[in-house]
C-alpha cells in the first residue's frame, strides 16, 4: 500500500476506534483554545460536534463549555481526507468513479458518503425516554439526576415558550441544556458531569455508541442524494439495518413489473426524496457480471461483500432466516417499527425494563459498527498495492 495517509492510520493505536471528525478539525478565525482532537470526554465531543448556532439569548447568553471551543469541525462524510483515501483504497474504482457516486465542484471531486447509523437519532430518542415534558422522571431518579433536572426543565420551558411545538432534545435544545449545565455549579458540584453520570446510569452503552459512531465501521460510500433521503421524516429510519431491508427487497423482488420494483426505491427507501435514478444505478452496478469477483454471486451478495456489510446479515441459516438475509439490530426492528425505544405501558417497572432494552439495542449497534471496522481494517492490511485515481 502506497497511500501514506491510510498507512499511518492503520499503524496508529486502535484505528478501529479512530474518530473521523478529528481529521476535519481546523482553527477558528477568532477566540477559543480547546482543540476537538484533544478532548477525552465522549459527551463533550458529541455536543461540540453537533452544536450549531443555538438561541443563546434563551439562557441569558451564557455559553458555558462552548465559550472555549475555538476549533471548528466538519462532517467527515465530505470533509475527511482520510475517509476519502480509505474509500479510494478499499472499494473498486469502477464504482467510486461513477458520476452518481461523486460530488463535483470546480476544485475537487469527492466520493459521496453516509454515516450509516446516526448517533443523533438514537441519542435524542434515548434522552426523551428518560427526560420528557410529561413524566419528568416520575419513575424515580438518581442523586445526579435530581441535581440536573431543574436546570434542564428551566431551559426546556424557555425553548417551549418561544417554540410551542418544540420537542425535547433537538440539536438546539441539547446545546442550550449542556451550556446551561456547564455554566452552573451547585456548591462544588459540576452539573454537566452529573448530567453525563445520569446518562451513563440509564444507558451504560451510550458513551461507547457515541465514540464508535464516527469510526470507519459506520461509514459507507453511497450515491448522491441518498444519505438524508433514506432516513425519512424526522430521521425515524436512520438505521442501516432498515436501509438494508429495503435494498434486499429490491434485489429479491419476485414480481414481473420492473417499475413496481423500482418504486421500492423512490417511494419507500428514499421516501420520495433524493435522486432515485442515482440510487438505482448504484444498485444495478452490483448486478453486472463485470463488477463481480465471484461470478456465482447475485447482485445482493455482491453488494454485501463489496461494501463489507457481512456483520449486518445472517452469515448462516439460523432460526428460519436465509443466508445473507438482513439481520435486524433487534427482534421486531422493521420499517414500520423503527424507533430504538420500545413502546411501554405506564408503570415504573415497565419503564425501567424499557430503558434497559434501549441500552441493549445501543450495545448491539455499537458491536456491529466495531466488527465492521475490524473487517475493513483487516481488508486494508491485506492490500499490497495501491493504485491512485487518475
């Protein structure tokens, strides 16, 4: 392998856990001194990365921890040089050089990419399960929770006063709540630390899930117009096991009407958004004989193997499931039942069990990402030559 960027990453400590956001970090023009790359707290990193331009006046202009974030970071999908180099090394040039796989500007051509399972969707659903405007922790809270809830509710009331339809844990609300907690102290207590402790108490897997969300195992080259469209309204279906379920339906469609098969892409997979023609060309690429390394494979098997998605399918026939059938993150996770938080009846015991199940699901997603990271790294380490794009 001659690509030094990829080689240095492979030789680094724990490349499977490397945060691709680090690769986009750059100094801001004004103020601040905290470099994202040296942050060690996964919650701090998550909130700083997601922070946009919230309505600071709702909390009196106090920015708390965000006062010191003087380094800017970008979405690795299109701005990570390392991620692009890995794509060039790992995937067939005949695929990545297709026009529908590129975002082309006057100065560069970039392979379009997707963060496969977004941390924001799962995080917000998880937080709404334990902190919402109806229950407000009526199932009982820990000492850490009791200290932070009043401040969180105050911020929520300020947001709801201006935006009556404001839901809990939007990006705006997340940023304001963490800013308020980091700016406030009760005696010697750090309320931000209490907030992070409370999340850990309810979701022991949340921190690792956030840490793995921007590693190589959670990135995949996709056609232009695919990323946002496949998530659907309010990003409810922003889980790659669901994405694969629809792609599998397309590849295994049994009807005679080709238009009906393609409607799966436009109307369901892409929710009538995006660029369905690009998506169809992408899926069709894996069906062509010249693009297969194993001529006995069909398009679906080639799709899974080429994109290193074996950890997202059944690799053996078990419990009545076919070989290479998409394997959901948890039983009952379907297109019509996409949320990570189980529906529960009112009752403290049931809510506690529901939170525990959500945490188990977070752990399963994290494990899939980690396994795919290790699979990709193993494939790259086995490469002996590197052929740069022309």
